[in-house]
C-alpha cells in the first residue's frame, strides 16, 4: 500500500496536465476561428449597427424667428433706382469698421451670423464717390428679401431723435431735476459692472449687504429720492418731462447757460419693462390714436402737472446715463458704437438682427407736415436698438438732433414695407435647391390596403377580418334561433391586417475595458 500511493499521485498529475493541454488547444482554436467567423458575418450579414439618415444633413435656408420673407428682384422694389445709394453706402461703411475688424469670433446665433464680414471687408477698401457705383456695390454683394412678421404683410416704424435740453451743472431753484449716472449697487444678470452700456433688457438687481439681491428701485421711488445725495448727479434739468423724453430717446444734448454743451448717452436701466405713456393716453381716451405724437404728450403734461406725475409713474422703467466726449458737430452714438447718420440709421430688434444690416424701407410718412404723405423709399442701416423695438420688421428711424427732428420723429407711427439686404453667401434660393424633397405619399389604394398602426398605441384595435367573420356568424345564429330568415350578409372584401410600425431598435453598447497590470 505504501508503494501504490505515489503511483496514483503520478497518474493524477499526468491526467491533470492532459486536461490543461486539451483546454489550451480548444481555446486557441476558438480564438483563431473568431476572426474568420466575424469576417464571414460581416460579408454576409445585412444587419448594420448604424442607421443612415434618409436625407443628408444640409444647411437650411435663412431662418429668422417669427418672420416670413420673399426673395425679390431689384426691379421689384419701388423707389430703389431713385434712392441716394451713396448716402446709404457711407452709413454702411461706418458700420463696417467694427465688423471688418472682428477676427476669430464665434458665429452669431442670429440668422445673418457673421456673413457681413465679407462685404464689409470689400467696402473697407472702396472709397466710393459715385452714386451709381454705390448702387452697383449693393446689387453685387447683396440679395433683397421682403420681410415681415409671420402672417403680416407690412412692418411698423416709429422715429427718434436727440433732444437738446437746457440744464445746469449745479442744482438751482430752476434746475432741480437730477440726471443720474449708473449707481454702483446696480447689477444686471450676465453683465459686468465695468461694461459701458449695459443691456436694455433683462433683470436688474441691487445688493443689500453682501449677498442679498432685490429688484432695483422703480421710477416713482427714484423720483421720490431713493438714490438722492449719493453723488450720482451728472447735471440738472428744468422738468421731469425733459428727463422722461431724454430717457425715451436714449441720448440728449444738455445746453448750459455759458454756451457749453454736455452730451449724455444711455448707460443702464432699472430692469422694469418700458410702458409707452402715449398708449395710456390713447387707452384713457385723452388723445385720439390718429392724433398721437410726442408733442401732444408734452403739451398735455404741461397743462396737467398732477396728471403728468401719475402718468410718468405708470412707466416704471428708468434710464441712467453716462457722459460722452462728443462735440456739438458729432452725431449721437448708437448701440453698435458708431455715430448715427440722420435719415439713414435705424434701431432694430437686436435679438433677431445683426448691426450693419441694410434695410430698404418703403412707404409714405408725414415728413413735411402732420397730414402729409411724403414718399419714403430709403436704404437704412441697422446701427442701434431699443427695448420697445421688437420684431423682424420693426424699426425706429433716426432723424438727428433738435426740435425739428423731434417734431418729425414724434409723429411717426406707421406701417411700412421692409426689404432686408442679405449677403449673397446666405442666398436662401440657392440653399433651397439643395434641400431634399420628401418621399412621395403612398397612393390612396395602397394606404387602405396597408394601414400603418403603432402597436404600442393600438394594442386594443380589433382585427378587421376576424371581426367581420364573428359578427356574421352571430347574426346567422340569432336568425336560426328565432326561426326568421336572416338577412344575407354581404360578402366582405378581404382586408389586409394593419401593418405594425417597426419597433424602435435598441442597440447594446459594450463598454471596452482595458486591464492594466
């Protein structure tokens, strides 16, 4: 027995080694066969793990939210041939200075994006002095699109100007209405306090203590002295009405008794939406809509001081200014940062449009008098914005500074036709030709024979053929029981069973793990 034990152990060891060898050979054969099997499956299996889209991914034509547009020919634009294109070109070239200087900036989210760079860089090197060449420039590098709000045929225009107001550098009995600069405790969400000119929309807060933020003071609170005595006064005006109109226009020239002039521009607002005081007077039946103008508002406020105070406070919005270094000969600077051109600059909806975009605006306006219908067919350049300017075909026309400009701009509330000039690189017709055409709809006969149903939604739907057969059998049975002759059931045409929609394909995703030793 002592001699047999080692022999058994030896046999057990040999058997174990043989099993390991067989297992090793089997695993090696499997590994060698796997690539061949995978290759064979790849050659013969039609199943793919990636589904190709039915259509290629192409750029859509021009898309401007809430708008409709129609491509035009230049000859379809009344008054285009007779406009002063050189004046429009000079205003466009002024907008091109900041546009052409941009490098490496991300594409704009708006429809035109950065497409104005190419025509602007061309205009930068063209010092045109000929009106015909200016007209040719726009026709060569742009395409006209008639644009309006969705479902409407025309746009809407108002006017604005730069008021010239009497004021004083110090407070007196005559000049006791302060013009405030932006307070240091005013915060606009998403904007830096160090920025010149904060957004004219959005939430605005003031800080209490170190962390607490609350809405900023409204117009009534500020007029009642909420921020008085903090050294924020830039200058002083005679009346609150003067300040209100300066805030509506966004800039002003304050003329002092010594003959000097101070220029102020919009810098920030208090976060409340702008409420037009003219609309309130119309709704109250004080001034008819067809007679409404800024001069009518001013006259009513002068005659009704108590009513004027209550009316002002209906507009809780309040604008803060900054002093700008401009001479009397310089025009006001728009939101784009370039000087405005009277009769050629417009304010547009900054959420939809890009500064520098040319618009041809056509219609009739009361330019010469309140009752006149002066033809207005003019190339205008988007260089400014305003909180009340909302929509794809909405513009505020800039008329310059002074009382005459104020009288003209104050009576504009008119429908006009808008044509937007789009760089040729965004030609919507050319892009539209590349868009794939949807598959043809199946014929009515095919649709009836093979109705499409969703098995997840129509699980309770009865099968047409089975239902007809069952109902016919029940009718025959009832007739036999009662002894009455059953009405013959018409032989129904065979109806194909609904074809279920394919189940959504679920793919298993295997995570590849790498083992490190």
